[in-house]
């Protein structure tokens, strides 16, 4: 998914679908080589969030037909979310005004490059059977239809009762609270851009 498109939120929902059977990694493209070494030590059943466009994916992801979910978000809302992330993250360049940031966003001079190129690289594979396209605007509702669609794509047989329970535990406020509880361990970074998990879930 592109930056600020709900990557960590979706990963949290998927993790709840699998329960204790799988591991969620941090996005490895923004980390150092140790991230790759950690990845090799994990079981084969794992959730790997990434902000890479399709053309930058490792060949094995494509050759082995790994199941992939692309979450798309309205580009204007994405830009607004990124703007606040830039302003609150000391590890990123200082952006004084929205106008300045929006100009950079349109030119693709931001983290993850051009939103348009990123989206198109994945949209070309919309019909691939191992790729599911979802929308942030649908995920925000956290309804049974969205969660069921995700579970079905992952070939997970989950009861309606469990789906309903996952929906309740996957609301924005619940996910934000869970994430902030984990913020006490500064050695565990969400990605190379920040160790502050409070920056990951921001309303707006």
C-alpha cells in the first residue's frame, strides 16, 4: 500500500483473522539489513506490510504467487494524512505549509514517490488471482462484509460470531489504543522512519 493508506490498520485486522498462527513484520523496505535477517527466521506464515509499488517487489513474491492485498485510499485524504505525519515526525524534512507539501506530493517528491505511479503499478494487476484490491474508505466502516471478503481471499473459514468480534476489536479507536500500549518499547520500531507508534494511527 502507499504511505498513509491504512497499511498498519489492515495488517492488524489480518492478524486478528489468523489469531496466533502468524507473525506481523514491520515494513522491511524502510529498515536496515537486520530486518531481512529477522524475516528469514520467521515461519513461512507471516504478514509482511510494505509500501513498495508492484514493480519493486522481490521476484519470489510474484513467482510463488504469494497472496497480496492492495489497499487504496483517496489521494487527497492520503496527502492530508502524510502532511500531518511529516509535520509530527522529526526524522522527515520540515514542511512549513500545506501548499508546499501538496506541491511536493503532486510531483512525487515525498516518501514512496508518486501516488499515481504507485497506484497504477498495482492497478495493472487488478485481475491477478493472488491480489485483492480493497479500499480504505470501506475499511473505515470495519463491517462484516469487508472482513469476510478479506478472510475469504485468505482462504480462512471463520464464523460470523468471530467475524463480528474481530470487527469490534478492529475499530480505529481500538487499534489506536492497542498500538499506543506497545509504544513503551523504543527498541521496537514500526519502520525506519519512527519508533513512535502514536504517529501511525492518526484520525484525519
